[in-house]
C-alpha cells in the first residue's frame, strides 16, 4: 500500500446530507448537551433523564454507559469509519462492536463525554437517533445492495426513503414496543425479512417500476415467529401510505399492558393474518393517498443523492484474478468463503470477517477500523458496509486488485476465511455488558471459535450458522441459527440451551429446543458431537440444515445427551 491513499470525490452507496440535515443534527446535539448538563447537576433525575438519553442511543449497562451509533442500512464511508476509530481511541477502550442491526456500539462511554461524541458524529453526518426506544429503529438492508449479481432492485434508495419517513415520525415516537424493518432487493433473502416486524422484498413491477412483497409479524425473543406474507404486489407509489397504515393499526391495537406481548407479532397472531390485513386495508383506504404518494421523480431525486462508482475494470481483470487464485492456495480458500459475485464484469464484493479464531464476534479495534477505511479508499471507492452477521463488506473491488487487498487484510488480522462457516459466529455482548442477560455469550463464542479454528476443518464442515444470545431477548438471533445457543440462569449458574434447525433466509424457520440446558464447557463439547454426527450422516453436498431437516432431531439429541 502507498503512504498516501487518495480519498474518493464522492463515496458510493452513501446518501449525501445537505445543510438542512446538518443543521438539524447540530441542534439535536446542543439540546442533548443541555440535558446531560442538567443530569450531572442533579436538576434532572435518572427517571426524567432516561427517556431523553434513550432517544439519543445512550444506554446504562452493567458497568458503564453504552452508545449505539446508527448506521442506516449498514453503509459507511471511509471518513465516518475513521471518526468511529477516533471515538474508540479517545472515549472508549480502543474498540467498537458491530451489531446484528448493522449499527456500532461503544461499551465504555462516560456520560459527560456523550455530547462531544455526538458532535463529532454529526460532523461526519452520523447520529444515534432511534437506536433505542419504542420507535421505528434503524432500517436494515442487504449488505451487497447495489453490487450483487442476483439483485433485481437496489434496495438502498427505498431504505433511505423509509429512514426519512420514520425518523422522528410524530405519530410513531411512542409505539407499544420497538419496531424493526428490513428491505432486500434480491430473491435470495440476506436480511432475514421474515423475522422482522415488517420485511420488504423489492422486485421489478410489470410496468417497469418497483413493487414489494410485504411480510409482517416476524420476530424472535420470548415468542419467536416467522412473519406472514401480507401482500406481494405493493406498488412503489403506495409504499409509504401502506406502511403508515400498517404501523397505525399496530399503534392503535398493539398491547401496552404487557411488555412481553407488545410486539406487532403478538397483534398479528391475535387478529389472524386476515383480520390484521382487513384493518390495514381499511386504514389504507381512509387515508389521503395523494399526501403519501411516492412519485417516480422523488425516488429519482433520492437515488441521485447516492454516489455512483465508476466500474471500469481492465479487460484482463478476471484472468489476473484466476492466476492469483491458482498461485496462492490460502488466497483461493479466502475467495471461496469471503467473496460474493458482482453485477459488473471484473468486480467482486469482499467480506471482511470480524471473527478471528478465539476472538470476540463483531469487535474491531480502532487500528483495524482505520485500516479498513484506508483499504476502502484504495480498493472500494471509499465505501464500507456492515452486515447483520457482524462483519464488514467492501462492495466494489476490482478482481485484479483482490489479492493485494487480501494481503493487506491478512497483515491486519482481518483475513479469516470463515464467512458462512462454523467460525462465523453471531454473538450478543451478553452478561459481560448487558444488564438484561442471564449468561455470557462472548466466552462461549471464543471457545467455539478456537475449537473450530482450522480453516481446513471449517471448509470440510461446510455452511453452518451458530448464533448465541445471552438471554431470551435474542439479540444474537439464536432462534434463526442452524445451531442456536441461549444463555439461561440456573440458580445463579450460567447454562446454555441448544436449538437446532433455525434459518433466517427465504426458507425461514425457528430452531427447536433440543433438550436440557448444559454448562458452558459441556456446551462446547456438545457442539463438537453435533458436528461429528452431521459429518457421519450427511449425504452428497448437504448443509447441516439440510441433514437436520432430513433426519430430524433424534439423531442429534442422542449425540449430545447420550454422553453428556
């Protein structure tokens, strides 16, 4: 890499703020600065301050304040990543944690520093608004949006439209519970659309425009449910009106008397799919549709606010790429796991694993964040994406430059070849940080990562998703794991319950409890026996999930508990 790396003139894939946006953020920061000063002075009690800090993404956890920074639809530019690195070095313990909502958390924040941190974020067009509270949270999106070979519609534009519609929406600031929306533009669901309060899949309409498949009432937590298909022909012009109607019905009829039964999934189950649909249709019909209409020129104007990469790879880029793969087996292995086909000839998308063997899933040091920013400038038009699997993506990399990128990643300990494999573990922060957790997610993730550290072993095992949550709130998405691990408390001791058969994709399913919970070390051994049983009984190229669905739970239950 050269000593100086030219920054791109306009980051791609990133919505460009204007002066109105920046003035709003500046005002918001000063408002919160005053609130923090009054809290420190004692003129605001904690009960009075709590809803104010949560509106700005500030949580009080076990040991310190945690600030959750919004990364709308998971897209960052290099200057923003460098600012996150600076905040990690200056105000935290030199790292940040990327989450399953495509956001970033700082876990060791001092209350008196938060206004300055928010001011620095605002300087690079970032904030922490609606990363907490009973409102519409950060809209998540396909990490390969705008680049994927299988994409039918680029969902980033509509994700931005939904962000603008939902941010500080006066009617939806105090919903019965938090509300999560995901949007994809590919028939291959990479956003877990069916596990969201609202999941959208964009696709071309017969008239050449865009329409949406709409799913509703999905979710995890205490009551894991796969969302129902509400409709499959929602026109683009009615997107905002119809979603407004959906959330209005929830806001009116959702329960507020029981926090555990307040999510929209409970309402949809109570009314039934048809009952909920009828109420939404009635609300939709009563609205002033012209007021909410999303015309093509508005969509085009939003699209124009995104930078566009100049994708002009040399004619022999693919040939150079193939030669590099043949010459370097380690690089070839990384390519097989950590890349995704690109829509443009001569380009590829590269996934940067934040899951080194024995490491903490989703954590990145400030030095690593700076390195990723530098590499994004050099190889990917200054753009970085965050995945809901807690990894990073450089979306537009020339194939002839991928080997050099990989070498730079390897030097920064960012080249684990494990995406989609058993080492690509999702884990929430758990009891190490979270006051709601029953058990620590991080140590068991580290032990599993070390147990299956061998790249050759991981490749032999093949695609398998392990997801770990420290409590029933399921921030680690354990319900959707091929192997899910849930931390539970047994008389003050940490135990772990296994679930099998979950899937977040188009074949969405909720994992089923295998049997009694196990101690931590026994859980690691149990996972090893599960994998051994799978390797013995799989046929052909079956994934773990395929084998489980074909054979059922009994075989795996015997493998876990016969020697437990």
